[in-house]
């Protein structure tokens, strides 16, 4: 963008920029962040999008002090989990417990976030943290996400970038209507940068086709005529196109995309050309949920057949290569002694038969993935399922427990001083400072009796850091005593303690014990030694909590 274009956009309370595919949207975001005064909140839809934006900003050496990038969903989760009462957010729901509950989870997530950002206090927090908001790929925002952005626009300027012709998430819900967009559209000169080096003429041709299709954006019909004389497009009679017949010509290109009107057409084509073309999986993949449920409920030979059935959905040649195994398994038999083909596959089955587990399924699917005689055409689906079944039942139980558990909190004093510097990682606002003044806490231009930062984000459920304290003294009275920055899980409370401030970590008992054991014990200690330390530490801590409760009851 030119300086004049940037100036115009930055002076507006809200603005929308339309940029077709390959026309430099990520570059524009980098320019906005670099040009803007103050920290920008950057929102997109996928982790891949977050990674792309971060890499572009890093390429231009733009300081992280100038931006915080995350997905729309992740940003909403942080706020809804922290302020569940305001958002009417039911934290007992989980996006990990199947399709139905996942749908309910995200429905309440977006309605809750909208409710929170409509409040004045949330606006004050946003304005204290960011100077503006930029949303990428806005054509993929569903209406509920659009309403969240509108709510935040009451407090901060918003710039959105996208292309209404690229909306692909309509299956989630109604997409934002660009014809009724509340943000004024700013015209910015663009060019097809993606094609500038590889095939600039094709880029220009695609832009002319896009222009011819533009009436559909205002619900008008249009018609384009592709001539067989066009040097950019070769028209082939469908009956004579098999894919293989044009392999030599297609091999000239580093990548080739085969587009169809319907998913089944694409799937059938990829099945005919396995190992050459890969099916582009839908985000809402029914097979993944369906087979994952089978792997959880079936056992014995039925579980083995389900794993083979899933591999057959992803590849060709499965039933042919494993015909004898399938016959035996259908008869409920694990006697493969007479089968000579694929002895490594036979070993996987016989070593755990008849009590097959998800670990067996994982090994079977990894075998399918590595076998060169089996040609994959849904490698993305296969890889996703391998990642899913590789999580043990114990790990699944641990994750679900940490998402839904209720544990007593413990208050731990960390440091004291006239000033305390800290960061709350969940909002990305950077280093903050609290100072003692007139017997109160001076923070952000006001005086308080105490400060409390409820940083209960999903990450703290896994004892991962939620805030940082700077200048923490470690190794007190030892020769290696020093000050350093340390990260903590849980919430942060700052109080006045006589003539100084004290920082207190409010954290769940189990999360606290994890940090204590890992800091007090050597990583090389035996497992039994660590278990004994955990039991002693938990017993002592629970006794202290119980004693504290009795003292409070007695004083009441």
C-alpha cells in the first residue's frame, strides 16, 4: 500500500480492504502494523494463518511490542473462560467431546464473547492493551464472529481484509454479507504478486475472469466465455481426460490443482490417481468422527477390521493386499500362520491379539502410511487419525480431567518490594508495573487497595504459565542467589504488606505440586523417588489447607 492509502485507512474508525487471492493481504497487514502507533491485535481463523502472519512480521523485524496475533476462537476462549459469568459461558462443555458438544461449545463461545465485549469495562481493558484491531480473511467470518468484531469496534478502530469471492466456511454458519458490511470499503491498488514470478500472464488472465464474475457479489447473474483459442486455458473433452493421459504435460509444473463442482467428483478422481493427487479434506470431516468413535467402542477382530476399513477409505489396494487377513478377521480368527504376505503387518496383529488397543490401531495405521504398495489419496485424513489414536487412554483421561476438574486453590507468596513488574501472558500487553504509593498500589494511573488478575485461560488447566514476574529472587542465602524472571500458572494477586507490595500466586493444588516437584527434584531422580516426593508434598499441603480452614472457622 502507498503511504497515502495507509494514512487514509489509519484515520478511519473502521475500514475494509478487498484483496483477491495472491494480492498481498499478509503484506498489507505487516504494513499496517509497522505504520500504526501502538500495539495492534491481529485476528485470523486458523493456526496456519497465525503462523503466516507472524513469519511475515518477523521477516520485516517488526517488534512483538507492536502486535499480538491469535485466532478469533482462541481470543474469545481466553475472555469467556476468564469472565464466564458475564459471558454466561458453561465451562463444563468441551470442544473435545464429540461433534454435538463441540457445536454447542462454539455457539456459546461466540454469544458469550459478544456479551462481554459489549460492556464498558471490557472496552477499557481493550483500549488499555491495544491501539487497533486487524482481522484477516474476513470473508470467512460467520455472522456471530462479525458481531463480535462490531462489539469491539465500539472501543477500538477496526481494519478488516478479505475477498468476498473466497468465503469457504459457510458450512459453519451464514457468512458475513459484504453488501451490508458496516465498515466502509477502501479501494487499494493491488496486483497478483503470487503470479508475478511464476506466470504473470496467467495472473492477469485470472484477474480478468474474476472481474467478469464480480456481478455475483451483488446477486446479479453473469456469464463468462472461455475460448478454446485462449493461450492461458486449454479445454479438454471430459471423456478424454483421465489424468494419466496428461501426466507428462502436468509434470512440468511444481504443483497442480484439480477443481471439481462437488466433493465426490474430487474424491473419485483422487481415488483413480492415488499417490499423485491428494483429496483436499473438508474441515468438518465426518469420517474422522465416525471412525474415531468406532476405535473407542469396538474391540478384538472388529477393531482390526475398523482400522483396515479406515485405511481403505484413505488409500487404494488395501483390501487386495490384505484379503487373507480380512477373511480371517471376519471369522473372528487371529490365526495368520498360513499367511506369508506382509509378515510385519501380521506381527502387529498377533502381538496384541485378541485384546487389541488404540496403540495397536496406531501401529496398523502407521504401517499403512509407510507401505509403498498401498497408494494414498487421503494422506491428510490418515495423518490426522494417526495423531488422534496415538494419544493413549491415560492421556485422554488426563486432558479431560484437567478441562473439567475442580481443585482447591492455594495462595503462595512469591516476591515483595516497593515496585513489582509483571506480565499477563493471556492478553499480550507486555510488561506492567505496580508501585507502592501513599499506602496503596499505584497502577495504570490510579490507586488501589489490591490488584487481582484472574488469568484462568485454557493453558493454565495444564499448569502452563499465565503470568510472568520479573526480578524474582531465587537461591536465597545460597552462593548462587540471583534475580530472574519466572513464569507461573494460575492467577496473580498484589497486596500491600506493611511498607511493601507482595505478589501472590493463586494456583490450583495439583498445578502447584507439579511446579514444586519439578523445581525441588533432579530430573535424573528415579520414578519411585518422584512418586514418594509427590505423596509427601501433597499430604503436607492438604494438611496446611485443612488447618487453615479450621483456623478461619474458629475465628468466625
